[in-house]
């Protein structure tokens, strides 16, 4: 009989649904020693949070996160709020000895992130950040191929994350739906929201990033604020492009924007090594492109690996070969890995400390965009 783990989730937006679905599904497909129980969900609007609790099967609700993190029947606090609340909630939850899962990015900046790392490490509580794209089976396969040395020395890393949903100047900023456009709630724009994903994957696959030089732009300078009703300055970066150097000597180009007309969530990366290259595309997430120079020249070419067979990462838990899975499964994989790690007394990644590295790169990128100089990631506080 599996042990239970009582989850208290704070926030119930898009990520609240993705996480709730993961807690629901995990025991069906990854039965293990620990089974999550949806104990409580918390948000300020009582009516809406009741509705959410009913839809997703939470046993109870709270409207004040401080009450939730203090409840003795909660084992794990899941933070799905806007970024400006991550630190306060995490520090308080750690003080109460709770395990913590936190939405990405870890914090508003690396100074806050550092406080969060100190809090969870001092409390000795398991912690993890929802950089979910690591757990797309094709991306995990890329990690395996790199670790097996198949690519040889890495020369280049290239990643983009392109969207187009903020092009209209009529779109307001702030409030529940549009907090990602409000710098006071988000901390930054595409750098913390989208490039953070690219950076997390890049560090995981290719090691530490040491230096960056960046440019950012805010195309729409003022937008009406949903909460004040006034037209206010836009403080986020709408677009960001940066060059980077990795500790292993490879060079990188990263780009992200919410102004790439025609692209909704085009996250792609390509890695070029001495012996082989790999490429991945979120719009075709179950495939990994692979080119191996060691193949006989007459049949050499880019292969498109359909990552569905049972020997592929995570796939033996799903359907039969040839049948693919999607976006929501990455969250299920993340919960499954977390539960397995705590059952075995191990650490699931990315931890808060891992995510602090990504946060430092984001800070270095924003600093470089401001100063026009190369910035050493090491020099960032945090
Ligand atoms: C923004 O539109 C967003 O939802 C991000 O916040 C997510 O982290 C990303 O996975 C998809 O795009």
C-alpha cells in the first residue's frame, strides 16, 4: 500500500491545472511507494477557488496562503503564483518544514533566489522547480546521447523560444491573466518567462554558462494596467537575444520574443558537436533529430527519431510503440521523478540551487542588455 503525500497548491491558473493533472495521473502510470493526495488549493477568490477545487478534486480550500503553509496536514507546498510571491511563500513554507515545488522561474531575481536556496537548505526540505521541458522524452534522450559522448566535443548551442501573443498595443498589463506583462509581478519579460526554459535546458545538456552579452527591447512602451485602470510604463523585455559562452568552450546564441508573428510557442534547440548534432522542436516534441557523421557517407543524413518505443525515456509507462504523448506528460514525469527520489532518499532535479544558476544567467543577460557590456555570470549576486 502506497504512502500518501498531502499536496497544498497555491495559485490555480494555467500551471495550477497542469500540476493538478500531474498529481492526479502520476499514480496511474508511475505507481510507486508514494501517492499524492490533493489536500488543499489556495487562492484569494473564494468562489473561484471552490470551483477549481471541485473540478480537480481538492479536499479543501484556503484563501490565505499563510494558513495553507502552516497547516499540519500539508506535506508539500506547490507554488503556482506569479513570480513576485515565490520567495515569500517558499521561505515561509520551508520554515514550516514543508517540501516545496515552485513554478519557474525560481524568483524575481537571483538575490531572491539565493534567499530561497538558503531557506530550503537550512530546513533540509526536498525542493524542485518546474522546468518541465527537461522531461520531454526526446529532450531526455538528447541528454542521454550527450552523456554517452556521441556528439564528441560540443562547438555550438542554439536555442529560440518564439511567441506572438503580445503584439497588440490594446492588450493591457497586470491582473490575474496578464501578470506576465507587469514587471512588478513577473520581474522580467521573455528573459524570465521563456529564455529561462532555454537556459535551464542548456545548462542541463551542455554545462555551465560563463559569460553573456545581450540586447533587449520593449516594443510597446505603455499599456493600460488592469488593476489601476491607468496607462502605465511597460517594464518588461518584450524580446531578448543574447550570445553566451559555456565553460566547455562552446558558443551559444539564444533568442526569445513575444513578437514573432505566426509563432505560438516555438521552442527549438540545436547542438553541434564534433561527431554528431542533435535538434529538437517543441511543435514536434516527440521527435529528436540526429545527425551522425560516423554513418557511412552514402546513407548519412539527419534522422528523425520517433521517441515512442519502450526503451525511450519514460515511454514504457505509456502506450505501445508508435503512440506519442504530449505537453502535459512532462509535468507527470516531473512529479513521478520527485516522488521516486523522495522515496529513495535521493534528490530530484532541478533543485532550487540548480534553478538559481539559471536565474543568475537571466540576471547577467538583463544586466548586459542595460550596460551594453559582456557580463560574467559569476559576477552576479546570488
Ligand atoms: C508563456 O506564454 C508560457 O505559458 C510560459 O509561462 C511557460 O513557462 C511556457 O512553457 C509556455 O509559455
